[in-house]
C-alpha cells in the first residue's frame, strides 16, 4: 500500500516515520486475526500434529522407551503384514463396527421420528432421557454389561436358561464377544444420534406432515417419504462420525474381558486395533511396532473417511 | 497502541496455556524429603507411617499410582523423560523389562547394598542383580505358593478337612488331579476354579528353569515348561475345572457361592479372596501346594538414576526392608518376607488367619519358598506367560483342541516374542 503514495512536498525525514507507522499498523492489522486463532493451532501443533509425525518417525525404529532406539526402516511394517494378531484385530474392529453402527443408526432414526411426534406427551422428559446412557461413564457401563453377559451368573443367560436354552459363553466366543461389545457401544451412542436426528427433524415444517396426513399417508409412509429425505445431510454426518469412532473402539474391549490382560480374551477374539496398539506399546514396550500399528490404523481411517465422504455426498445430493 | 496490546495479549494467553502444561514446580528438594511411588491396595502407607513416626524430621510423599502394571507404565514414562520419583516399587513380573536398561537406576551397591544382600533369599536377589554385579532393586516380599480349600465342601465330599491330612493327599499334581476326580464324582460339582492359573502358573514356577536358559537365552520350548503344560491339560481332561478365569466376575461370583472347592493361591491372593468373598469367612483352610516349592510374584524397591534424593530413599530401604522391618510388615499386612532369617521367628511361625480357619500362613508359605533353585527372569517373560495361559484358557473354553494345544501355544509365543 506504500507504493500508492505519490511524490509529496513533505521532506523525507518527516515523511518516513509516518510511513513506518502506517506499515506497522498494516502489519498489525494483518497479524491480529492470526494471533486470535493461534491458541488452537499452537495447541494442535503440539498435541496433534507433532505426536502424529513423531509416530511416523518411531514406527521406523525398534524403539524401547527407556533403552535403545535402533533404526529398522520398514521392517515393522513388513512384520505387521505377516502378523495374524494384527489381521485378527482388524477383522474384530470391522465386525464390531458393523454390528454396532447399523442397528444403532436405524434405531436412532426410528426413535427420533417417534420423539418428534406432534402428540407426544412429556416430550422433554423422553428427549432428555435418551441421553442418559451417553453421560454414564464408559467404564461403569462396561462392567455392568460384562456381568449381564456372564456365562454362569449373568442375567441374559439366566433368562435363556428359563426359556430352556443352553448357556452361551459370550466372552469366550468370537461372535458372542462382538455382539456384547456392539451392544455396549449402541447403548451408549443411540441416544446421542437420536438427538441429532431429532434436531434436524424439528426443522422440517409441520405442514408437510399435516398435508401428508390429509392425503392419507400413515406414520410409516410419513417416516419414509418426509423424515428420511429431510435427514439426508445429518445421516451422512452420523455415518462419518460413527465410522471414525467405531474404528477406534478401545475402552469396552479393554475392560470387558479381564482374563488374558490386554488381549480381550484368550484367543484375542475381541481385541480391536487400538487395543492391540496399546498392548504392543504400553504392555510390552514395543513402541516402534505399536507406532506401526498406529500408522496402519491412520491410513485405514483416512481411506474409510474418504470413501464415506464420497458416499455421503451422493446421499446428500440425491433428490427426494 | 491498543491493537498492539490486544495482539500481544492473545499471544501471551496462548503461551500461558502452553506453559501451564509444562510448568510444575520442582518442589522442596531438601535432604529430608523424598518421593515414593507404589501400587495401590498393598498399603505401603502403613510402612511409611511407621518410618515417619520413627523419623519425625523426614517427609515421605507417597503416591499410589494404580495397579502394578500402571505403576510400571508410569515409571517407564518418567524414565523416558519426566519427573522421576526417588523411590519406586516394581512388581517382579515387570522387573525384567527394567533390568534390560540398568543405567536408568542407581546401582545400589554404591549405597551399601553389598552389606545387606546376604539378608535376602539368594534366588530373589538374583532377579535384581545384573550380570556384572550391579544391584537395581531390594526385594520387599515374595509370593509363596499354597492351596486354599473349602473345609465344608471337602467334608461334604467325604474328604479329610485337616490341613496336614489334606496336604498328604496331594504331594504331586497327579495326585491332586485324582483328589479332584473323587470330589467331582461325589458331589457332581467342579473341584478347582480353573486349570490355566491354578495349575499351569503354579507348576511352571516350581521348576529350575522357566522360559530362559541359565545363560539368559530364550528357551521356552523345554521339558519343564512342557511338563507343566501337560499336567494342566491332564487336569482339564479329568473334568475337575469350573473354568472360571482367575479375577473375572464369574470367578468372584463362584467363589462366593462355593461353586468350586479349591484355589491355588499365592500369598498375595489371600487378601483378594477376603475382599471378594467376605461371606465365606472361616470356611477356608490352607494346605501345602502339590509339586514342591515355588514362587509367583513379589516386588522390589528401586531408586531411579535421576532421583533428587537417593540417599534419603536408601535410608528408607535399608531400615524398612531389614529382616526386622519385613517381619513387622508381614505381621501387620501379611506379605511374605524375603529374609529367611525371620522364617523361624516365633511371631512369624505363630501367625494365623481366622478367615482361613486359623491356618499358620507364615509357616506354610515360608516353607514353600525355601529350597527354590534360581532361574533367570528375562524381558519377554510377561508376554510368554500370557500366551501359554491364553492357550490353556482357550482349551478350557473349547476353542483349541487339547491335542494341538502345545503347538498352538508355541506358535502364539513365537508371534508374541517376534522371533
């Protein structure tokens, strides 16, 4: 902006300070907004980006946190590809993710539709209470569910016994443990997603429903042809967030099956990728290998988020 | 001017936020204060209280970090680049990992450990001594082995209830299995809580070699481990197991309900049993373990190299871990001394526990740790033990065929040690 100044009759020694001041002010005005938003980015740099890059770095080492750090190149990754425990953990993660996300989102959709009903009494009470599981501590939820699913003394098996069925050893079996953990996740997140859907539904004009009702559309038809289409963007959002969350499930498998330490069962039947990462890094101090697991997980999450994003934009742009 | 100030304020605020995380005062580092990290639930506070009462000028800042594993993890993080305590308690299973990098700790021989090392069981001392003679830790207790059994259930099954007679029933694991079969036949109920923990983890700790050879090389595929593994499969095959994994919720519930009659219980497990099943008070008794002497567990006190006050920490160790100190701690808390000179002390021999029908726990457990042959504990002991245990648990859960179990276990161990 200083170039805009044409030749002026003011002597140079007077003109310069004024010009400097103006430059300074310009710089300040230019910097101020960055300074205001800097706290987030500085914190992100230190607690987000740096650990991320550092993880990439140590995944190239045989890294003992209190001993030696030996550079091994890509050995950790080639070992990872041959490691049945990693592939097992990946299978468990996807299986638990599908088992928890699909029923959870469907249930949340239905609940949101019901909670949005014009003639619902005590609406505030019901709407608040769906959030109760979400504010309960994960650890407490997990311990209670683990007891309910217990082989000999759990409530579910007691009930199965009453009906004349054999007891199911949920924690010991592959599917049993996955269903058990998926139930815990769905229990915790269904209410949260319900409220997201409900918020979006409330923005839909009531007249649409009234008009549909006048035309003779029943509740199911209204749900299918009014609620769902208006929820498209928010459905896309919940699918993406529950994918990212679902691929990082950790606390439930950590606490649900104390036998065998960090493996979630004797056959690692419900050990997720994050739990495997934790076992390698903090259970056995193989930080380099643990970091390699972390990098692999990072790649998978990014790939899936991308895929989801493509899918979601298609869902969003489709006309009802 | 105003804008300059607001810009500066924003920057300072950001900086302050960051510094708040890194700050932390150094605290007082006078020679009379030291920091001590311990696990929770083993009541080191009682020891600290005794010590500070005798030395009112000393201040001990005790932190109960969490479980034994969590304490080891916190110590690892601290050693890797944080504020270290002056004194730290390390569980025997975690110790080998730290022994790999002894430079992180004060060599206690420089503080006088050579003068007191003769007080402790030689095979325990060997675990915290490096190849070139540095001493990293002083043992605080050992985990002697014994069997806890329900006298009421034994009586109902027509078995003897007197602890000496019960001990005579099972000098070996094979005879233990036979007693179990008799019990199951008579009552129709399972005998022992599970086989992986109650048989394998006991038997594998009774040999002269575990997962490493005497010259400190990995050697888990050996006859002694195989024998312990096979006797566990035999116990499973005999149908005497309740298949309740140790420390699980089912294990606790079954203990309360008397759904098994026997738990092989290292000395440190006794207090857990009391907490888990208080309603079974007086129904238990303790008999010697089949298969001879053995040890599982125990802990060590160590001083990190960067400790601010190593001298004060050492004074604490040498006083509280003297034979007299360990005896007092046993009488107060029940963890087993590592100093054999007090094993014949009338107070220790005479110590009984009403929860276990007044069994002389001091006498029974100290006998189980005498005559142990030292074997080397290596850095991979933890993961190897877990894989063997997990495979045997899979057998109990019907997921692994007993005939393939040994090969499966070896494959799993191989993966775990990343050979």
